[in-house]
C-alpha cells in the first residue's frame, strides 16, 4: 500500500518540473505556495515535511533558493478561496495542494500559475482537468481514486463481517470529492444488499489553528 508520504513524494517530479527549467538562474528564489484543506497537526506536518526534504534533495533549499508559503483550511471549505487568493497575490511560482477542495479553490483564483495536486478523487469528474491523459489547463498531479474503491472497501468489510447488513458512512457535505465517494459507496452497498446510512457532517468552524510552518 502506498503511504500518504510516498504519495506526496510522488508529486515532486510534477512540482519541480516548472522550476527546473530555469533552475540555474543566478539568485532566483522560487516561491512555493502550499494550500492544505486540513489542519497543521503533527501527522500533516510530517506529510509536508517529506515534500520539503525531497525538494532539498533536488537542490531546492529553503532560505537559499526556495521559500514555502503554507496556508491551512482547517477543514473549512469557505476559507480556501481566500487563502488561495493570498498565495496568488503573493506571486508564488507554483501552488501545491492537498485535498480536492483546496485544488478547486486554487483553480477558481488562477488559470496561469501551475497547480499540482497531491491527493483527491477523479479530477475529470470534479472539473479540474479535461482528461487524465491530456489534462490541459494549469492543473496536474495525482489522484487517489478513492471514490472508485468504494465497492472494494465494502467487499473487504463483508469478508470480515459476513453478516453485515447496515453500514453508516460519514462524509463532509462541504467537499465535492466526499460527495462523490459516498455516492459510489451507496451504489456498491445496493449491489451487496447492504443498507447504507449516509451521515453528512461539517467541521466545527470554531476549530481553527494558526498558519504555521516548522
């Protein structure tokens, strides 16, 4: 199984590409905007640190030729477009996003700055790219195909608990990718004779954290 850190490291080639073309410019400092739908807890910071470490291995050292500008949505979709606009206004050279709400917000505010997405469901269905083979526009990256795995997840659950007949699915009503995942889960559940209880939830708007970077 591919870990979340490995998946983020996998986007390094995408994110480094537009920088590498002019990497030899004397005195050039690249500005990389990091837009995350989540919160800066220890696990999430470690996830982003893997990205930072790999860029260092490629010759992009913070404080020397690269500056990271992180923004955290803290699970609140309504904040993301404003945070993305902050990064665009700061004239970042590239935007790296985590979570499809962050990618959608970034695409709303810029059609010219390259956007690299590290995670998320089908980008075609979300309207982020024209196709997987020829994405076009300014968005590229990786997809977790999470919604397409809904049937597999339920199948594994049924193997573990053969008599399972009712399952609850929690999903973020503010995130389009989450809605796609629960939709596919409902389809899979019907085919397996499982009653699915769909429970939409929303993050607590009071749960805010500072925009910090280690």
